[in-house]
C-alpha cells in the first residue's frame, strides 16, 4: 500500500504546469498557487491545490501530515540537463593560463585541455569515478537539483568509455537523485588512436554501441561537432547509425563555430546544446524544429565567452532549457541556479523563462515526461525556498538555496 503525505501550507507553489514548450514566456503566465498543499502518494504527486481544500482529501486517505511552520516557495526539483560530472583531476592551471591570455593551442601544448582530463580519468578506477559522481550529484541535490544528466567522454576508448558509463550507472543506484547518462565517446579524436576520425567513429558504433544496449548503460549519444573535434560530415553517419540502433541524439553544437545545430535539426536530435556561436540563421532553424536549445551559461562564465543568444532563441519561438555543463575545463563552477540567474540578467529573460529552463523545459531536453512540473502523476520531486515571494529566488543570484529538497515523495535534504 502506497502511503500518502500531505505537505503544507505553502505560501506560493509554482507548479510550472501548463506552460508552452516553445517561445517567450511572460511572468504573468507563471502558474502560482497561493496557500497551497501537496498530497503525495508513494513516489508521485496525487494532488496539488489549495491547502484547505486538499486537507479534507488528505484526511480521508489518512495521509501523514507534514505541517510547514513558516513561509516557503515550492518549485519542482530542478533538472540539470547537461553535465560532465564523471571525471578525475582539476584543470585549475588551464583556467589560470586562459585568464592570463594564453591561447587554446598554448594550453593544449602545456598539457591542458580535454586530453588532460582524459589522462586523469583513465588513471581512476571505476569505483573512484563512481564516488566522484556521487559526491558531485549530492552537492547538486542540496541546490535543489533532483535529476542530473551525466556524460562520458573522458575515456575515449571502448574500455574507458565503458568504465565511465558503468561508474555512472553504479552511482545512480547509490543516489537519491536520478542520473540520466549519455555516451560522449565522440568528444574528440583520442590522441593515442591510430586512425582517422571516420575509423574511430566506426570503431565506436561497431564495438561500443552494442554493449551500451546489452548492459543498459545509456539511451543517449552525444558528439562534439566542432573544428577541433568532429565535422558535420564525419558525424552524420555516426548519428544515423545510433538512431538506427534506437538511441536518442544530443549535440554539442555551435560552441565556437556553427554547423552542429544544422546537423541537430537535420537528424531531429532531442537537443542542441551550447549555441554560443549561433547566428540568426541557426536560431531560426532551431526555432522551426522540435530540437530543444540548451544554453550553458557556466561555459560562457568559465571561458569568458559570449552567452548563448537565449533571448533571440525564445523570441524566434524556440524551446530553451538551461544547464550547467559542469566539467573540469570550460565550466568548473557547477552551480546551475547561479548560472541560470546570470544568464537571465544578461539575456533579459523573464523569471518564468529562467525557471522553465531548469524545470519543465529541461525535462523536455532529456525527453522525460514524468517530471519538471508539479501535477498529478508526476514524480514527487520538489524543493522549498524559505521566502514568501518567488522573485527572491532569482534575485539572490543563486545564494538563496533550498531549505528542503524532496525526491520521489521523501524529504532527502533539509537545512
Ligand atoms: O561542454 N565543448 C566540449 N566539451 C565540454 C568541455 C569539456 C572540457 O573542456 O573538458 C563542454 O564545454
Ligand atoms: Fe558539455
């Protein structure tokens, strides 16, 4: 028998329910329930609504009553739809060199860049990697993030990519939050690979993809489409093979140069992430497609680059999610809420657009239809902020963190 819990009264509950997936959102559209209550049943939401009205239902099902003693704003658990939190080592030296004006090439020559993290990650055991993912996901949980996408991509050989994805799978079994894994074996051509880009990608599709399916390691394939990584021509057959085998596609697109978003649209990828270099042409293409655009402000802050043109994407009618891209190189901060706030400030996004970007629209970027909003049958993932006005949350630019985080109907963090 699934148990009921009745939580409230909640000063403001932002359900994020009923918002359109695409296009600009005004703050007047934000669905707010004042003096709200949540009735959960097991891991799911049974009903949300006015506290007094639900109380009678809660009594009739003999719900456990969890009475809140002060003012809270409640939101769906946040979703970080793009991270690389499975890694070992630090790239603090890259950061210092970059800020001192050293070029990408100079940093790579000094032993930095993605390959440095590959070298470090290869020396870590599966167990060590698993622990590092658990540690980082638990840090995110305290910031209200109850679902985290995690990529491989620092292994870059069949065995090392498998090690990473097995570590992520194992971490998921030992966490309150849910991890969604993605294979990023196409992050760059490994320096120790004795062959061409095409040969490497063929090797991955032939010798890695089948194991991803049999071991249920991931349903998602990603690639870094960029001059320093894989070209559009290289990657199209790779993605097509992945689609044939039943995988969903997500693309590291238009970070420094365009063409990634074009291929994302052509193959109908679930999402195109980064987009800092997207021009009006790419923005229009994305907006007219079903591909979710994912802004990664953490990478702009980490690299000192332009932000993703989020305002233009929304005004063109696109769907915009916001994720942290937490990784040791370009985005070491790992603080989704702070980054989403900053993107909102610089790109002039409404609070509704920012909050939708880390809840309901982030769920769409992971093709998850059971979370990202508070409504009957959704997973009971939510967080409480100690304030009586939801505008305070983004106003504090990430410094107002949740007092309580609930995952699948259980209180998993409180301060
Ligand atoms: O999303 N752009 C490529 N990949 C990562 C960075 C990886 C790294 O620098 O280690 C990103 O920014
Ligand atoms: Fe990334």
